[in-house]
C-alpha cells in the first residue's frame, strides 16, 4: 500500500496578472506533519486554500489516496476528508458554538426539516469535553468568547470528523503559549492516527521541532522537499530566500547607552478590566519591549499610548508636555501605531495600497487650497512602498489582495511616510516570513539609530530579547518585571516573570 | 452538571433581561399617555385593541427580519402588502374563492413578490434598497391595474381575520412558523451565518444567493399574511401609485429594529411583537391626545431613536454603520 496521501500535480493559480502558483508538484505522505514554508507571497496559502476549496485552481490536480479531488467549497473539501484552520478568524458571530462547529454539516441533526438543537448541543459539548476545552459551552453564542477560544473551537470544527488531511495555516501566531501547546497536542494526535497535517508557519524553530517533512515554495514555484531531521534553520532560510541570509538578524550591539531624554511618560495608566496602574518612560532612540502572555494586557498598553483605549485613566505625556488622550492628538504629535489585528484595525481592506499609505499624510500632501493631486499621492505611495520592498503590481492594487507580510509592509510604509518619531508596534512580525522579518528588524535598528523611539509589543520572546534595549513583562494587567538588554538573557528569564 | 446549569442560568438571565426591558417600555409608554390623558386612553379594553392592531405589522416584521438580519433591505414592503391584499381580495370576492382565495392568493402573491425581489437583487448585483425601490413602482402599477383604479372592498362575510379570535389565530400561527424556521431549521442558522460573514458562509458550502432569495420569499409570504390581516381589519384597500405605498413601510420596519436590537438576548421574535405593541401604544396615545400628525411624527421618530439607543448597547469601539 502506498504511503502517499496527496499528490499535488502541476497546480497553477493566477490572480489577474499575478501568478500565485506555477506548476507546483510534490507529494505528501500519510501519518506525517508536513510543513509548508516560504516567504510571504510564495503561494503557501494559495495552494492550501485551493486544496480546501476556498480558491479554485486554474490548472493541475490534487490526488487524494489515488482519487482526484476538486472541492468547490470547504464543506465539499470536508466530505473528501480535507479540512483547514485559517490564519484569521474562521467562526461566525450570531451563531452558537455548536452551530459554528457543525456549520454546513447540519444534516445529521435534521429530521423532516427540523433541526434538533438539543442533540447538536449535546454532541458539541461531548466533543469540547473530549478535546479538553470544556470551559467552552456549545449553547453559548460564539461572540462571548475571545479570539483564542474561538480558534480552539475552530480546531474542534476542523478535526472532529477525523479528516485525512488537516491544513493549519499560520494559526500558532494567533495563540498564546498554552493555546499553541493545545494545538501541537492535536497535531501529534492526528499524525498518530495515521492522518496528515499540512502545517504553515514562519516560525522555523517551531517548524523544525514539529514537522517530519518540509516543502519550500518561493514566488509560486516548488523549490524542494526535505526531511526535518536533515536540515537546520540556516539551510531552510537559504531555501526560502534563494541565497544565504547573511548579516545580523537581530541587533548585534550590547552595552550602548540609551539617551536620558524622555520622549513619552506614561503615568498610572489604567484601562478597567485590562490594565492597571501602568507607569514607564520611553527614551529617545530606545526600543522598549513589552512581553507577556496574550491576555496579560500588553496589547492594551500600545492602544493606551496611542490614545485609542476606552475609559483610560492616568496620563500619557510627551516631551513637550502634550497629553495624549485621543488618536488625532497622537498622530499630530508624530506617534504611529500598528495593531496586532492588521486586517481589522490597521488596514482599510477595500482600498488601494496608495490610499492606505497616504491616509495619515493627506494633510501634508494637500496643496494650499486643500486639494489633493493624484500624481503626488501616487508618487508618495510609490516611494514608501518601494522603500519597504512591497511585492505588488502597482500601488493601485487593492490591499486585500496582498499576502500577510506585504500588508504589514504597507502599514509600516504608511508610518515611515509620515516620518513618525514614536512608533508603537504591536506584533510587527506576526505571520511574516524570515526575510521580511529581517527587513523589519533592520528598519527598526536604523530608526533607533536616527533617534526614533519604538515601543515593541510581542509574543515572540526571541525578538524582544534580540531587539529591545529594555523589556517590560506584563502579567494580569500589571507590570511584573523589567529587564535591561544583555547578552545572557534567554527566554526562560522572561517566562519566569510571565507566568 | 454544574456548568450546564450555569450556562442555562446565563441564557435565562439574558432573556429575562430582554423581557423586563420590553415590559418596562410598555409600562413607560402606557404610563406617560395615561397621566396626560387618563380618561380616553389605556383602559384594559383599549390596550387589547392596541395589541390587536399591532398584530398586523408584527406579522410583516417577523418576515422582514429574515431580510434585515442578512444585511439587506426592502423598500417594497408597502407595495407588496397593497398588491397582495388586492389580489387576495379579488380571489376571494370576484373569483368567489372565499377565505381560501383570500389567504392563499395574498400569501402566494407576497411570496412571488419576494421571489422577484430576491432574484433581481441577486442577478443584477445591485444594492437591495435600489432594486426594491425600483420594483415597488412596478408592484404599485400592477396593483392599480388589477384593481382597475377602484377601491377593493373585502365582502363583509370574509372579514374574520380582522377581529378576535381570527386575527390572533392567524398571527400566532405566523409567529410560530417564523420561530420554528429561525431556531429549528438550517434556514435560520444560515440566515445568521450570512448576516455575520458572507464570505465565510460561502466557504462553508452555504449557497448564499439561494438563501438570500429564500429570505426575500419568506419575508414576502409573511407580508402576504399581513396583507390578509390588513384588508380584513380595514375592510378595503386602495391601489395607490407614485411610491405612496411607502408609508406602509414604516411600522413593520420599526418592529424589525426591535428584533435586531434584542437579537443579542436571543429573543428577536418576542421583541418584534412587543415592540410593535409599544409603537401602537404611542400612536394611539397621540390619537387620544388629539395631537397634530406632524407632532405625532416628530415624537414617534424621536421615540424610535430613544428606544433603539437604550436597548442597543453598543460596545465601546464597536463600529456602527
């Protein structure tokens, strides 16, 4: 009996004139965790979305256990034995947890057209209990749960029926440490049952530790498939980027003195129910990190500094004495903010790259009569999109068509264009590939050297250690420790203060 | 065991909160007019007649809820009611089909109008507001043509649905059907799924266009029932033109707002029924006061804004469009 579960043969897919996949062919085996890696825009999600029925491929075939499959939606894919957990939120408001789990598969609970809600809830509760998620109740409306719990519901939804292939698309970055552990446990269980996980992640140590086999895509082309045991991180980076990733990944300097000049003073900031009594100072040319568990309140600190928190108490004061209490004041005083929730809070998805980049700079770009020139906007957007090496057809392209990493580049291009002095970057490298990460780290380092100050909020401990002059650790909405940059700091030092 | 009890407790407390809010609105609206005009407003008998009158729009509103919760709109409600009532009346009287002709004729006409609304909306791919506004003009003209420009009167022996208990029985059947569809069929689940995120719903294999058309058909059929109640209650119908039928849109739409506002408490249909009752108390209160129509409209409009603002507690930061 063949070990091959899925044969991918000559699969191609284009969006307009952009070729997302060009004749991709490789095999995936039974009973393995098969990682799919590549830079942003390399075609990983396009390939798995085509397999799962979200997109329709233009050419080629998927052969599952010897039979060609062509699902046109996720339910058809489920019926063929393929499921997917998507990068962003995949559950629907207005429905209960149980309705979300069985959406598209209600038939088993319907008799003579009438849905047996009690039976559906009972079955969903059994599954949630079986997965160890019994704090989530089947009859509750899904919107009562946070992002992470909703992701756990998606894990149940995607795996309860024992699919032959489960695609996990860049899901781990949305989860806290505990959430990731839960996901890893289920990935291993699927493998032990003889089924297959296709795992997309930019976290190379995570990929190496979890997967059995790794396939690399680059610019829509198949590059190579390697055994995880036979390659290291540098080898993977080389395959992904197409050359040796040389030069510093993180900052190399240690012991550099940070300026004494305070550019932002945060005093006794409280956001009821989220953060309590937070005080710190941000210095000129400093990268100040915030770390902690996902629900520690660190993400709210960023919003509070940008004047975006509701019911905030306490003071955020700039060097010139300005109090930052709202977003317009923050922007007019050269503060930039990028949210963790890129698609919903940072980008205007149905607008062009040009409009997204120019948005906060429109006043600067307008002439004396407050009129805007198309040419000027385009050249401004072109300049800063190019500075960030954004992969696109033109700045007139809709931002919604870009990959996750390129969307983040658009967000950063916007604030570089605005020439902001203080940048609050919440999870700036979430879902971003190794090359773009390196670009962002180098950009942050250049900004720091030119006197810009950065607050970096991240769940990636290594990037906090690698990039920050100082790291503040949050726990239960409060500051639980502060660590200065030093060579000997490791993840365990931070974790000890986080949990 | 404990947890399930807790969950049930949570659910009950949410619904109880919703019912308490609605009952409070009834008491407040009744109380205000009772104080101002104690003699000719708000007796038990009066309240019953206000409730009877509110049943008409409540039936239309529960159907319209299926369309609105999906994020669509229908400006042809009034035209649909008018056309369905006239067809029902013609079937019952002119064709001699009696109650069967009245009920089936009106419901089928309403459903057909819904089918046309949904199909045009889906096929033309233009906003539902624009499609239904255009179609409303056509429905009005068809109604006028069928009526021959003459007021259509329902024979006096066919008006059982205009009074107790006929109106109540028909309305209760309609509410029960709406409740069943919404809570115990796939249609209800898919209605909410499409309203929440159409793209994800589509990826889940839901035939979004089919269910959008179905929502318009359901809405149309319920408006057909509302037409039966309306012509039975008022005994006749004039086929107006030039978008004059739009004045009939207001009351069912207001009831629907109640349903949307109380959706979070898991009780949209009771909210529509009680909401329409509150609206009627306010209307009849103004009539008892003898207030000029313009003043009535201003206060009713303000009351709508206040009620929806108070009952729809939007979370901070939540975007409202």
